[in-house]
């Protein structure tokens, strides 16, 4: 009896520890095999956007360059004033010492990435080295291993941050491709999307934003956005959606990984397309309805389901994953979940996220198609 | 620094027995100047649907649990044996022998699981193993030879116990024990060299080509911090497991004399566990500081990056251990008649320990929905948020350690009446030590709030110094204050059954904690087999989520518990005699 009590007590304790490990936020790893994406055709805005993505992502710059005091908080500082001060510092004897202008700053930034100890800002050196040795890793070496194009992109981003016209060269076809961790698991990279409509269809933007007549209102309408924001602002809103939240909308709703999943040129094409949108949705002829979707895939495209749900590898996580849903729900339950999405909310998700007007928008035949498709969708 | 040199000297001494290990790389340059292998995803063997990483993870962690136990027990067995010689109390000697009896059954299982680990590494990570052999060369053979020597000394030490128990022979026996522990620690240091090399490689160039000696690779930046951390953790762990054994025997025994013996054994084991545990956070601090010094990026990944949430679980586990250890000590006050006089302080200690526990597990960033974030105006709570940062946590953990020590001190004092003339003033000095020390800990904590992040770390040093000063200072004063004191009767066995469950909390929480720390230490390398030198390109090169890691750690801990139950059962089986056998003889 004692034995069973002791074992029971210990097992309950273990389960409690295990339970806590599940209660805490889970950082879901990217298990895909990295693929390389060509940066050929990227313009300077794209380089700046790419640079920001690398600065906050692969480059791991913000691990130290933040407000915690480990390294200068570059994103918050007045870099327009700081760069000239650094070049004029008598302690600085590097490649850009005594020089001025954007090109000198480019040289300075690149030098600081490749040889961080060439100049250490006072107070930020390794302990006991009297600011002669930097704790910063060399970014083109392991473990960060930025390519020349990636370092140029970061430089362009920092130059832009300082209000300068970037001076770095644009990438060419011969340049080393940029490593992109958003691969699909080892196959060939997905084909490059070259039109705004295709990109919006692929990434399901219309599921949340009023686009192509979707009328969705989870995110702000994108019509007329060119008058409300500049191009850089639109790019920032795509790759860092929580940086600025439009009035009346919530943070953390829009996926924050478009900076990684969109190719450089796709990002620019999308931004240009959005900038060119009219102020209001184009008028539709009364009585003329959108053509009926005749296959389940057309239904998914038309209503942008993959924009929020992980569906056949879309990896979106605003709504629950739909692969394998046929094993978890009956056809009637799926139908109800589409027509009245707030009736039952899956664990870990929130109410009022899915549009509740599919009953008006979706034809019965379309509903049947999508329900049948989902019922048979494998894990 | 001195400690680091001592450890290095010790290891250098041992390695002198293997002359080829000290060969300069130049002698072998032609053979080894080739970079680390770069296996592609397809180069990692796929065997059915088996997760190679989980197999290696489980085998490595299980081997570590068992090895920590079988290395630690001989350490405090010889210390206990020495106590028996010094005090002349034979109970210590019997208990040391009983400690070793438990170890014997675990020893062969440790070797078995170690063999399983080696095989699984060779099967699932052949390129990594090939590279590690290239770096450490003959040291791996030395490891195998030392393992043989460890086996011989262990068996001789245990089986010669009664033959070498009295007089001068006892010193021979203890010499064998010393040799056993020397070999055991050397084994651990060598294994630590391999693990720490994977985190902070040395003796190789940036391509991984071997350019230095084995000694250079061994003495990599994180080797000594890891040695110290594991040495202390092993002692705490071994004590906790033997304590669990003693608690079970206490519950199972009906004979009051045996019950008293196991109560005493439980108390001593708990004492050893806490003795190893108290300096552990400081050793952990040194390890973390060295990680930051080696690679700031690696340090931030651990403390402020994707693994930061893990430290909330660590806080829960260590808090659980502290609460359980204190509860057991408070319960122990009922063993003496004067215990009631000290029991009145328990409620104050409990408030500090529970308060410290709550502060320690308060996260800086809260887990909230988007709406809650909007309502709160951010992810940090205005009042509780400040409790989530390091100054609050350092203050909490130091106060918890001080209070745990105080609980020990109360029990010890309840069993003795001082007779020296200055007993009262001595007590006043001890009280003053506590007051000044605690004030210093709290003040340094407050200073941490008003200074930049970089100096916050520095603010923890005076806190650690204050804690150690309180502990060492009051031990020294009590040693003199209680010299020639009148001992009070201690009624061993006068404990509640409930109190024994606290002794089960310790090994379970320790085991899970060690598993968790193994997960974080390994995750710090991110997607590198050998950090910055050899990339892990396997399909499982990512850091698993906390929940997934929790599942694996729980499964391994359950497996380890099953093994321990078997080990304890085996150790009891040797004493069981078939009914009627003696009569027949």
C-alpha cells in the first residue's frame, strides 16, 4: 500500500510539472528545410525591407541592440546624428575614419559587422578590455553567417534609418542567394509570384482585409491605403504588422511571418499593388454576382480560407488547422462552424475572428463542396 | 579563478597518465587538418519512424541520471565513513555501507545505459561521433580504461568493507574509497569535456580542423564551470535519492529501532542534498556568466530568448524543492523536546520561503490574449511586472537559501544546550549577522532596479556574498558556541508519515529539473552539433517546444523512477532469507 501511495504521489507530481510545461507559451520551431531564394531584381526599397527583416530575424541584431543596455539601441537612437559622431570619434581609426557622407557610413557599418572590434563604442566593450574588444559576433561567420547581400541589405536598412540614401549595390543574379527558412520541407521552392492579385490569393489577405470585394473587416480595409501611408509604411505593415496598429483593430491578429514567407520581389510587387488600389471598392453591377466556384479549391481561393487556417501547408495559425478535421468533426459540425463560427470556438482560439457572413456569401453548392473536401482532407 | 586553476591542475594530473593525450597537434597535423564534416539532411540515418534525437536524448539523460547517482553516493559514503572514524560513532559507518549497497545495483545499469547511448549515437549521428573521436583521440580509450578501474575500485571498496573495518585497516579502506572517487570524478570531468567542447569548442580552427592538443580541446571555456556545477548537483541529487530510499523504508518498517535508523538516514541524506544544493545557484551563475563571456548570443538565447520561459518551470521546481526541504526540517523539530521553542519561528520562515517562491515564478511578460493585452496596456503588469526581473528573483532566491539554512540551524540548536559563558552574546552576533546580511540582500536587490541592465548582474554578487557570509559566519560561531554543549535527546523516528513525502518530492523534482537543464544546455547550441563548427543538418535540428520537451523529460523521469525502484528492490533482496533456511542449515 505504501508503495502504491508513494508511486502515485510521485507520478502526480511529475504530471503537474509536465502540465506546467504545456501551460507556458510554446515557441513552435520551423522544421522545414531551408531553401535559398534569389534576390535578383530586388530594388532599394526591397533591400531596405529585407535588411529590416534580417536585422530583426536571422541577423539576431535585436538580441543585443535593444533597450536593455547590452549594445547601442540602434532602432531608437538618432542615427542621423550618431553615425557622423562615430566617424569623427578620435578613437575610431577604421576604414572610414575622417571621411563623411553616406558612402563612408556604408563602409563603417559593413566594417562593424565584419570586424566588430575595429571600433567599440565607449561602455560597450567586453568586460576588462577597456572597450578594445567587442562582444559582438562577426556576422559573416558562424553562427550568424550573413551573406554579402544580406549585410548590404542590413546596411541599406541602417542608412535608411539615418535618413540617408542607401549606397550599397543592388544584388545581381550572380550574387549568393538569400537563405530563406520558409521552405516547404525540402522540395523545389514555390514559383515566384509576380502579380498583386496572385500574391493576395496565395496569402489569403482578402480573408481579413476588404479586398477584391471580400468585405472582410478583421483587418482595416486596404482600399485607399496609398493615400494613408507611404510605400515604406505599407512594407513595414506587411513584415512587422504589430509595429503600428490601426485604430479599432487588435495587435497580434495578423501573422507576423510575412517578412520571412514573402520573397523580396513579391513584397515589393504586393506593396506596389496595394499602393495603386482605389479609395473605394470598385462598384459591382447590381444583380451580377461573382461566378460560383465549382471545385473545392476554387471555394478556398474565393473565400481565402488558407489565409487564416493551416490548409495544405499554408501554415497560417489565426484559425485551427484544417488538415485532418474530418477525423475531429462531423460534416454537420463543419457546416455549422462555417456558417456560425462563433457557436463553438476551438481550444486556443478566439471568438469573432472568422467572418460570420458566409451564410450570405456562400452558395449551398459551394458549402457542400468545401464540407466534402474538408471531411476527406488527410492529416 | 583559484578554483578554476585547481580543477585544471587536477585534470592535468590525471591526464599525465596518458602521454599520447598531450601530444602537440603538429605531430598529427597531416592526419587531422581536415575541417569538421558537413553532413546533409540525407546523411542522417532514418530508421523507420524512429526519432533519432529522442532516442539519443533519452539514453543520454538516463545515463546522466544514473551516473550522477553512482558518482555522488561514493563521495558522501567516504565522507560519512570519515565521520565514523572522527566521532567513533559506528552508525555512520553502517549508513555509509548502506549507501554503497544501493549504488552497487545501480552501477551495472549505468554502464548498460552508457553502452546504449554510445550505440545510439553511432547509429543516428555517425558523422558527429567520427568528428568527436578525431578531436579527442585516445582520450576516449582512456575513458574506457578508467571505467574499468572505477569498476574494480568500486567492487573492492564495497566488498572489503567488513574486512577492513577496524584499526589501521580502516585507513586502507578509505584510501580505496578515495581512489574510487578520484577515478569517478575524472570520468565525469572527461565526459564534461566532450559536452562542453560541443558548446564552446577549443583546439580547432573555424573550419573545425584540429589544430590543438587534446588538452586544449578539453580545457575549453565552459569545461570548469560545468565541472563545478555537475559536481555540486551530483551531491545534491545523490543525497535526494538516498533520502527517498530512507523515507520509503521509514514508511515500510514497523520495528521502531529500524524506523529510527531510517529517520536518521533520511535526515542525513536531506542534509547532504541541501548542502550540495545551497551553493548550486552560485555555480549556475558562474556557468551562465562564462556562457555570456564566451558568446553573448548564446547567453541571451538562454536567458532572454526563446528559452526564457523555461526558467519559470525551473523556478517552480526549485521552489518546490525548497518548500519540501523546509517542511521536512520544520517537521523535524518534533524530534526534540526543545523543538517546540523554535517552532514559533517556522511561520515567519514559511512566509519568506513561500513569498520568495511566488516572486521567483512571477514572469516578467504575462501570457495574455490580444484583448487582455489591450486592457492591461501591455504585457507587463504594473505591480507584478517588476517582480519578474532579475533583481527581484536574485533577492528571492538568496532569501530562500538563507531561510533554508536557518531551518537547519533551528533543528541543530534544539538538540543542544550551550554551556559557554558567552552563549547569549554569541547568539546576538548570529542574529546581527542575519539582520545585516538580509538587509544587504534586499538593498542590493533594490539597487538592481535603479541601475542599467549590465550592472544588474553585478548587483547579485554582494547578495551571494551576504548569503554565504550568513551561512559560513553562523556555522563558525555555532561551532564554538556549542563546544562542550549539553546534548538533548533526539527521538529519531518521532516523525509523521506525511513529513516523509517531502523526501520523495526532492528526488522527483531534482530528476525533472536535471532533465530540464539538460534540455536547455543542449538547446543553447541551437542548430549546431558543435557550436559554430559543425552544423546539425538533421531533420530534427530544431529546438523542441517546452511542451514536447516536458513530455520527453517526464517519460525519462518515469523510466528512471522504475529503474530506481528495481535497484532498491535488489538491494533489499540480498537481505531477504527464505523462511526455514536458517533452521535447515
